């Protein structure tokens, strides 16, 4: 009977997942017990398989363990189940997340998407049109390093709706950047993320003069350096950090001190306990409380922070595919058994 339940759940999940997709779909880590479904044990094994082609999708099962590092040279879409699954309502039946090591997007992977994963390691972007969305990314990158780095001459990177934590180790001789944009990088978008460093003096975002970036509707803990005048820095909340270097168009932001100028509709000297909900676990503390000074005070009347704008942050990083959040078997019934299943599209 357990095998039958697993099989029925697996068929249902795969059917929901593939209903709106037309490329080939592959399972990493399960579900098992479905006839004809090829299952891979690691992300790299799935990527390297000759049957996995450009444009395919990998669905990664939440397990207690790590799927290892991944270097991409194919255009793939990778969906995990999300994170903080036990902290929010109606997420997934299983609260296990899909954890991986460092991720590298190399030549050949342009157009790839990484979503719903827990990354314990660095993310290196060496290809164009990479989307990194709805992931939990955390690591202590070590001396003079970075957590996410976009390489020279890369274009059109999207970093959105992620929960990103740089576990800075406290040695002030170390220079660590949470998101480092290299030289001659064009059209990077950093939107609706939580981006932090353990030290307010170290940089959560660094963009040089030769590169361009749009930074909107993020909640930030740390210092920002954007060293050009054609970038945009709008609708962000700076919880704490040293004075930023912002030669960009910085408007409609809020900070805990005087990090932003009082011009450009920026709001200074804000008590951050009055900005967010008074309590919360996981990522739900990012929500704005009633009467928050960040509500409706952004550009065009939008909210500041992660839940404002056109693509608000999604709690638990649930990827943009259906998720089964409830499954119940009627164990008292005779054969055939009945099941109740609830799912949501995200």
C-alpha cells in the first residue's frame, strides 16, 4: 500500500508539473516507483546524462542531504521545492528542501533558470540571460571573495525573490561581497530579494563604474556600492549598514540612519522595528506591518521592500509550478482507497 500511495503521489506531481511545460522533464532524487521515469542522484549526474538536452527541466526532490555542486554547460531549468517550508502555510507536503553545493553557469548555459533551491556555496555566472530566482543562498565565502559573482562582459542576469545570506566571519582584514558585479556587465536586475551580510560594513551589492544594474524592492543588511550614474536604486529598505556609495539614481528608499540623502523621496532615521511585522520565523518577518512607513511610500505609491513592485517576493521560495501541499488517504475505506489532494499554482 505504501508503494501504491507513493506511485499515485508521484504520478500526480509529475502530471501537475508537466501540464504547462513542453520540454523533456527529469527527476533528481525521486519520486521513485513510477514506471519509465529516469531518476538521477545528483544534479551533475543529471546534467551530464546524454539524454538531458538544452531546454530540459530538472525537478529536484527535497531530501535530507546535499545533491552536490553543479557546473552547467547546457541550458536547463532547475526547480526545487523551496525553503523554510515548515514556517509558512500551504507550502509542500514534505518540508524537506533540495540542497546543493556551489553552482557555476558556464558557456552553453545561457538562458538557464535556477529556482526553489537551497544553495550552500558560491554562485558564479559566466553566461548571459541567467535567472536566479526564489532560492535560499548562504555561505561564508572566505577571504577577499564573494557569494554571488557575475563575470566580466555578462549580460541580462536576473536575481529576484531570493533569500541571500553572506555568513561573514568577522575578520576585518577580509573583504567579502554578497553580490559582486564585475567589469563591463550590462543590464543586471536585482529585485525583490533579501540580501544580507553579518557585518554592516561589508558590501551586499558592489557594481563598478563600467557596469549597469537596476536594484529595486529589496530588503538589505549591509553596504551598497554602485559606482555609475546610469543605474537605478529604487524602493529598497536598508535595515543597517555603512554609508553607501551611490552614484546611481537613488530614490524612494528607506534607511535606519542617514545612509541615503534626504532628497529624492528617501526616508532617513527609521526605526526598523516599525517597518516589519513584530515577529516571525523563516522569511515571513520580511512582511511590512500595518502602518509601516514603507507602505505606499515607494515610487508611484508602491510599497518599499521585497513585497512591493510587479513581482513580489514569494514566501518559502516556492517555484512557479504547482505544489501539492496536502495529501490524505482514507485508511478506513475498503479497496479501492480514496485520497484527498490539495495543490496550488505559484
